[in-house]
C-alpha cells in the first residue's frame, strides 16, 4: 500500500480484496487477519476496517471461530441500499414509523454499529427524522436510482 493515501488506506485494502474475490483469487474463506496485514503491509485495525466495509456491502461475513467468509449469491446490495429500499418495500410513507435498530439488525443480519452508521447516513440525507423517545420516522421518500 502507498505510504500516504488521501482516500483512506482501509478503503484501498477493501477494494483490493473485493477485486480478488470477484476475480476468483480468493475462494470461500478469506486469509487470516495476520496474513492480510502481511500481504497489504498495514495494521490489524486497517484490515478490520476494510473487512467491515466489505461486510456492510454484503460481500463477506464473519463467523465466530471460523473467520471471514465470502458471501456467494443472494442479495448483493449494500446495507445502505437495502435499508433505503425498505421504505418502498414496506410501503412506508412520509411520517410513518421506521423499524427499530433491533428489528433492522435482525432483518438484515447486520451489526448494530453498521445499522447505526446507515441510519445516520439516511438522516443526513434527509430520508429519516429522529424524535427523542418516539424513534425514527420517514421524512422523505427516496428518489429512484434506476437509469432508463
């Protein structure tokens, strides 16, 4: 990896791993964190951040005691896309209650940290609003990202 990166070294590592997975250089199981540290010349924290990016995008998943596995088939949308699309899938309208963090974690099989990160992003984009003591509500409907 380059010494100084304006983009973030962990993003470069995650993109490198994504390309290796797509090209078939990495099979079902990812190398250990120690091996990834050595091959990319980065710290364990950088490797873990890169893996969390791939996990949030649905490319890999962590299995306790087993390690990181490549997710094959299924829904390849990122967690952010899935949570945004949930508004249309559940026919939620402006002012409707958005599901709780716990329900989102269960529905998408994601960590609370990943769900909270996407919720903050959605709030920042003006899609959700948080009312203290009442939870989150849909503030605006997402615009379609499908190109004709």
